[in-house]
C-alpha cells in the first residue's frame, strides 16, 4: 500500500443568468478526483485529496510534511497555487519554497506524478507555468513555452509503446479515445511508454533517488470521457501501475 496525496482536481464554476432586464449568478463546487481516487483505493492505496482551493494554504511545505506520503499527484493545479501561500501573496511575508521542497523530496526518494489538464504543465494560456519553476527539471518531459493544449474533439487513441513496463500496470488491448492532452517533448534519459498524436502521453524517469512520471491527458472529463475513466478496466491498471512504480 502507498500513501498518495492528490492535489487539485476541483474547481468552482460560476454562471450568470440573464432574463430580460434581470440577472443573477449561481455557483457550484465540482470535483473531478473520484475516478482516480476509486481506482487507487481499489488497489489498496491510501488516498488523501487536497482540493484546489486548499492548496495555497495547506500544500506540504517541507520534507517533514511531504514524508507523510509516498507519491504526490499534481492534477490540474497550477504552479501559482503551490508557490503563492496566503502569507506570501496576501501579506507580503516570506514563506516556504514548496516547489523547491517538492523537488528535494523527489530527489531524496519520493515519487511525483503530474496529470494533464488546463492547469497542468504549461497549460491554458501558459497559466499553469511549471516551465518557469524548479519542478520542471524533475519531470521526465520538456514543457513548451506557450499554451500546450491539444484538443481532440473527435477523439484520439493512444499508442502504448512500452507495454512491458510495470508503470503501465499490464494494460493490454486498444485504449478508449481521449479528447485532448498537454503537448510536451520527451527528455533525454526518460522512457516514453505511451504516445498520443505522436507526443508523449505516459513517460517516466528517475530523479536522484526518486522517480517522476507524467500522464499528459486528463484523469476525468472533459479530456477523459466516461468510456476511458469510468468503464475501462485499463484506467485503474495504468494509474495503479504508475503509483506503484513511483513508490517502488
């Protein structure tokens, strides 16, 4: 069993309703973590979810706090949320270098997985911004300097090129279509295990005494349709395999 922290995978949506001369707004809190949580807990892992709105105040800030986990998953949560704690952003006082701490923790033996989304890798309009952080060197891929999203509204099928690698969890057969991903470039020394549109979809690498991995599409809608994340048994195999490889 591995202890897994999933940071991100939640959001607040706000809508404006206009009816003639009157208008009002509604808001909703939404989570996308459940398919991933179920998949990992179904394989015996202990999962802690840190929703996106709590990341700025509660993400682990040092090696001692990170040591509570074997694997950290960053999913659809931008670098600003990790870097800009309330004391730094709101009060202008020095705080913990949490991305630096995460890099050091991986180098000392931790496992890091980044999952794709509008606020992963470089992200929508470059707003995820991991390319400009110390975490970039930990990832098994090179990030683009511009908006890296590739939308595939008609669907695109992954090609597994490293089916014998344990990080793919023994998945076999054709994968259900995905509706998009973050475009990245392979890094020398890393292993690309699956591709989508000719770009890395699953890649892994050693980093110091630790390991890192990426899944550059989503773990929930919209890029991961129900056929992929709810109905396909390969979903749990892939994410379970990644976590188990990362935690050795």
